[in-house]
């Protein structure tokens, strides 16, 4: 049996395939319920087998890789930060990921506060006094990394699950 072992990520945008051809009748849209079922059952299994910390690391790393590819393949305005943010807002809404607002952008110190309403991962979940959007943290980190060429640490500071009605993320440059 062939195993897909690897040391580095192998994902490329083409692996998504030709959705128009493959889903001629159903199209690209699907119910958020199915996405969340995949996400939360996968997270449950990872937590059972590896523990919470490692599961969170895996989700962050996967989100970061996805964010890098999303930036490269979907974001079209990359020359100016403000234009990139507007394009990112458009793309996140178009792909029904969420409604993003850049609350603070300190371009001199590269510190950002980003809010996402109607977040794909958690909006509408019961309050659990947790922040659960590890994948989103990585996704935002990957986008900022691709735009700047620098590594960012992104942390969710407010979440629907902690009682807020938006997910809020703080992004800062990673320090060595």
C-alpha cells in the first residue's frame, strides 16, 4: 500500500480540482453544517490521539498553509496594503468565510487587530468560554506572511464561543 508520507506541505491549489466539472449539478456551495461536522470530528480525533495542544498546533499549521494559498490564488490586489485588505474583505465574503473588518493596522510596527463576523468556524455555536478558531488564526497568519514576507503570530482574543459576537484576532510579528 502506498503511503503519502511527507516532511513538508505538498498542497497546491490545483488539488482542489475542477469543481464545475466534478459537481455540475451541485455546484461549489455546501451547507456550513457539513464543513463544521468535518472540522469538529477531525479535531475530536486529533485531541483523542495527540492531546489538545498538538491538535491546536495542527489546526493552526493547516490554516496557515491554507491562508498562504488563498492569498496567492484568490487575492488579486497585492501591491498596496489597504487595497489588499479591501480585496481580502471581498474574497472572504464572496467565499462565505466571514465578514472581515480591520479594526487596527499599525503598519510601522506590523501589529493588527482583525474582526470577523459570521465566522465560518464558530458563529452560532453555544457559549463555552473557549476560543476555538485555531484554524482561522493560522489562516490569517498565512495571509499576512504571504503579503509581507514576514512571519506573524495570530491569536484569537474574542470568539463567539466565549460570548462575543465576532471573532477578533491580534496579529504581531513572530519573535525569535
